């Protein structure tokens, strides 16, 4: 997970720290602990306990089984790893185009005229429609819909959500030019605003779903996340802001690990942003 780690851990910035009430359900970690690349890889890359590697190394006994190792590393179901994102439809189209080229004595990857390529896609789509619906498509619109649906990449596992908290530009500018005592107060106000916003999310926008097709929405014990505070933008100008990487792992009240109901979290974005904006733009008075 070098790409994800480098995105959050910019050179010269303070290390990320673990945050969230959901950490109460993760043995070995508490809020405020520094987060390592290995821990991030385990949780966000595989959906495992952040200390999975260490916990496996600490297992002892003459008759350890695979289940023993799984018991100390898993947080519910590990993330599903998808090998590539090519749909079955696109693979079949590619196979038939390659066969046409081979029959014509051309290289397998040789470009096919647009009309011939469209014909192949239509033939495959018609076959997929018959297999799915048990009949021929009624019109061109249904056939086009089948092509569009089957051409999409397969759904990828959602490892987490990135929440970015940034004060208005004037606050970052004041923080950058102020004397150290004033800058420290502004930074504390920013961190307090982030904490307030995350508390709001945990209390009003963090749920999971259970039962068949996820028809029941249930409460959870809190989020598991890592916070990374950055102090400038990619362009190099002052920009005090905090990235919060929220793992797509939450624990129900009966201690089952499931995924976040992302629809509620997305709907809460605007309200959370307004809440944090009000809090951070009204820093406490100081002497």
C-alpha cells in the first residue's frame, strides 16, 4: 500500500495517529497512538486487524491451526480482493475479436474495423441478454442497456472513506503569519473542530446494515480511523487541514465487525462540514 501511505504521509509532516471510539474494540491500539505503514496496509489494504502481523508472531503452541491465526487477525470478513476489473462481457468480446484476427492471419491484438467491433459487441450482448432474461431484447434500447451494464468494471471493495477538514483560507493565512502563541491557539481550535465533527458523525451518521439484503440498519460502537494533519497545499502555500481516513470496519453493539452504511455517511457530509466550519472559525479567546 505504498501509494495510499504516501498520499497521507507527506514528507516533513507529523505522523498519522489513530482516532475514533471504535478503537475500543481493537486490542493493542488506543486513540493517539502513531500509525505505521504496516498497520495501514493490514487494515485498509486487507481489512484485517492493524496489528495482524504482530499478533500472528505472538501465537505460541505446538498444534496451531489456520483458524488460530485467523482468530487473531480478522475483523469480520477480510476485504475481497478482485483480480483485475475486466468484466466477463469485455473478456468475451476480446476473445472473439482475437479469434477473428487469428482466422484472418492477423496478430491477435490487431485493431478491428469499428463496424466489425460493434457487430461483435452486439452479438455478445444479445447472448448475455438471453442468458439473463430468457428472451430476446425487445428493442435496441434494451440491447444498448445490456452493453452498458455488462461493460462496467466489477465492483471493487470499499476499504474506507477520506474525510478532509480544512478551515477557510483566511484562517490558514492568519495561522501561517501569526506569532507562535497565536498560531498554537488556532491549531488547537482546528483540532477541536475536527474532534467535534467526528463526534457528530459517530452519534448521528455512523451505522451498519444487517439481515438479508441489509434491510436492517443498526447502531455501531464508533469509527476506526487515522488522522493526518498537513500544513500546506500541494502548491506549497499555507493550508492547515486534516485528512481522516475512516476504515470501512465498524463493530455492532453485540461486537460483530461489519461495513459502514456509506449512504448515511455521504448524506451527512454537508451538515458535518457546516458544523466543523462554525466551530473552527470561532477560536476561543486567549490572553
